[in-house]
C-alpha cells in the first residue's frame, strides 16, 4: 500500500526549523488535496501547510509545540485510504527524540559547558556553545528569537560575531530594569510576535550605527493628480490608489540612482543587491507589525505597485502571508502619516542598511518664487525621514538619497495617464 510522507517544509530563507503550533487533523482522518494539515511557526512567520495529496492520516509523528528541523517527516498519509506500515519511521523519530533528551540530561563540570537550566537549549545550540567556549552565564543572557524565546543557531552565531569585535565596539548586555507593580496595574504577557519584534529591534540598534536625515517635500502636484484620477483608477484596475504605491515608485527609482543604499553588510563586506525589493511596514489589528515585501518594485508600473500594496496589506491583516511574502527585502518604508504623525526616526529592518518614514501630508503656507516676485501660497507638504546605517551610508549619501526621493515626488507629472 502506498504512503506519502509529509515533510517539514523550508519556510523562508535561513529558516532551519519550525514549531508545530496546532494540528488541524488527527490520526484516522481522511484528507483532501490542498486541505490544511497543520499550523507552523518560525521566527519569521506563521503558516498553514496544505496536504499535497488526498488519503488517510495514519501517523502524526510530532506533538504540538515541538520544534522540528526542516526536512523531517512530521506525518504519514496512506494514499489509498488504508493503513500502511509506519513502524520504521516512527521508531526512527522516537530514537532521535531519545537522543535529544539524553543530550539535555547531560551535565558537565567544565566551566565552559552548559549546565542544567530551566531554559531549553537544543543539542545544536549546546554543541556550538561547547565548541566556542560560551559559558552558561553568557548563554543565559542571549535573547532568543525562536518560539517561546528559544535560542536558535542564528542567535548564538550573532552573539559570537559581536563577542569577537573589539571591546569598544561592544555594548554590554543589560538586564531589564526592575519594575514595581502597583494596585490596579494590569499585567499582559507579551505575545510571540511582540517578543520577536522586540528582539529584532534591540538587535538592530545594537548592530547598526543609526543616523536619521529629514527633508520636507512639497507634494502639491502629486496630491492634486491623485485626487483627480483616483476614482477612474479604481474603476480601471479595481484597486484603491493610496499614496503608498506612489511613494514606493519614487523610492524604487532613487534606489536605482543610489545602489549603495540598496545594500546589506556582514560587517566586513558590502553586498549591493541586484533586485529592488521594498518592504512596507503594516500595522496589524493587535498593534503588532509585519513587513511584507514588494518584489522587483523598480520593474512595476503604478497599477502593479498598487495591486501589490493592497494585496499584501490585506493578506497581512488576515494572516494570509506566505514565507516568501516577507523575505528578500532590500529596503523598507514605514508610513507614519497613516496616524497623522509628521515624521519619525524608524529603526532599520536588518539586514538592510536604510529605512524611510513618510509623514502626514498637511496644508501649509509656503513662500513661492514667481516671475513677479515671492508670494505666499497654501501648499501640501510632508516630511521624509531616512534612518540609515552609518557604518555603510555616510551623511552625504543618505542626504542625497532622501533628497532624490523628494525630487521625484515634487516633480510628479500631473499630465500622467493612468
């Protein structure tokens, strides 16, 4: 009788394992092709995994909340709906789990070994720690980006990289300040996504030398053009024309003009990205944040960008993003103007080297130069603030880049057809 192994998929670049959040089926169930089997979580995204075949679920090999490596068999489906022999696979998985438990139980007296602790450390993390001489005290201070604050291989390697830097370039790891709880205070545990965001923000500030440049842009022509065409645009393309696609278009052009900003760094090398993939920060209903990515933004017209912006934002709020939707970004935009904020100083979305914040568009009196002299007029103005990694982007480059974005917005063609 034929069987089909459900394999733990690779849910994005650099993802080596995932946590089983919830099984949507049980042993003995008949499933159809494309029926959702399980909810998985990584340090990047939560996903539902569909069945590639139809048949009968004869074995579930991992329980909820277990962490499973990419490529491992997590369930077995009998293709003809009948039971099949799954003993060998089940025994193999059990043996692997027993080995992991044995590793967890082992305690060494050496000062650099990993002693017993309430915090879970995977065998891989323990092996790296032992090899690199990471003490228990050091290991306990490393912020974990995995499920339930679990330490991942990436966390340990980042720690090692920072530890090898000269002392003057290192920032001491500080414990949280003591907090007193008063009568009436409400304690709300951080959710998994909020913890990931917090860890990512701290890591970014500790990694990059943040500098912010701010410029004010006169976007009167852009505002008038959008107001004139937005109804026709929606009728023609079935998409609302917000300002975000227009901002994205200007940023994509500027990134082609300044490829040094469309980059990443590993601390020793600068990697200039071939693709222009722009991430846009989306605020979720629970006040968490996620950054889906518009791929090849420089190759798309305004209708294509509007479709991507609206689709990605909707999928983000409905928890329908795929791992590919949030990977591969080379630059990011966050729209502070959505909340009537004038400007902000955003934190860089690692491993990128810059992020743009767009402020609220407001009417202001402004001095205009005319052939008959200076006049005061009501204009639509907005602030653009660029945070950039001063290790890679100097003030001249950062200032020129954000000025170029402002130029594209200010010089918007009001005769442009949709």
